[in-house]
């Protein structure tokens, strides 16, 4: 996303694209339904914990580790094969994201570096810093053009400036742009998808849209499927108004599906308590 132009608040301008207001309103209604559920008033910590687990599973699935939920719940050792390591990274990121909310608005680049360190769980010198030209990128979105290091650096700085400056744009728009920009740039040598989705979660929670983190967008992204995810991301990368609006709508639908998931958890808990 270009952060320069005629408007002083490019995120707010995206909120005015055709169809975006409808997506924002639909997300708000879905979130309100979860927060208005009677179980949320008594057992919100349980809903938050379950949403975190399901969100991590969904994010891992999009990064190639599509495990059933009960396997993620049961497993304690994630040091095995590639899928186990991806799932472990997703779980660590979900736990870490909540600790970084207060830092995000002041230093988003610091948060992104921390997220990558947590995901990689490695002391390699390349971990926690943007990649340099010639360094490989291990990310299953190779069909998209890979920006060079100079473009990555410039656009990360621009994204950070937008976050720090704040915006009147709805939280969904900001979250979608942060998510899309990180996926488009793939600034790290690995785990870019996991980091991008964790950053989206931070924005949704920190904005106050989902303060208890009970509407895991990662669940929705996984449910919508990898093909739809990549197709929507291509719209974002195109930079066209239609493409940007389609990506924001896709992210909105993912939040709605995450909210629906937690509503179902509330209903199950309510039936068990009856």
C-alpha cells in the first residue's frame, strides 16, 4: 500500500471505498452478538482461551499445518517435523500478541521484530530483522512478486508511521491493511504469514473492536480457504480500489466467522451448564 498521496489519512480513505462500510457494519454486528451472549458475562476468560487455541490452529493451517483442533489441544511437544514447528509457532504468537498491545501504537516495528523472534524461536542473526537482498524467504506465497529489501524497508517505515499517527478509519480497515501489507512484503525470512495474522489480531484487540480477543479472524481465514485467501491478497497487492475493497471485505468475513465460532462455543457452554 502506498502511504503517500493527497489524503492525510489514507486508511480513512480506504474506509470510504464501495462496500467497505457494509463490511464494517456486518463485523460490528457479529462482534456485538458474541459480547452480548449471557455466557460472556460469566465465563469470558474461558471463551478467550478457547478462541486463542482455535485462532492458532487456523493460522497454522494457512501456513501448511492443518491439524485437527483436538490434536493441537492434546499436543505438548512441538519440536518434531515442520508441521509441528509451525503449530508451535502459531501457539506462541497467539500467547505473545496479548503482551504487546501497549507497545504496538508506539513502536510497531519493535512489535513485529518480537513476533518474528517468538515465531522462529531461533538465535539466527536473520531472525527479528527485515531481510536483506539475496536472503531466502521461506513462505508459501511464492507466486506473488517479492519486493526487494529497499522497498520492504521503506514500506515498513510507512506502515509504522500510519500506525503511530493513528487514523479515523474503522479497526477492520487498519487490521486488514496491516495484515495485507505484511503478507505482500514478506519482510522476514520465515513465518511471515503467522506474523501478519498475529499483527491483525493485535490491531483488532487493541482498537477496542474485540478487546477480549474472542473473535479469532484466523479461524475465518482458514475456513474461507487458502485459495480465497491468496486471491483476496492478490487484490490487495494490485493496489486498485476494487482489489483493496475485496481484501478488506475478505478480512471482515474472516472476523465474522471467528465471531460465529466463539458464539458456538458460548452456546455449547450454555448447554453444558443447563
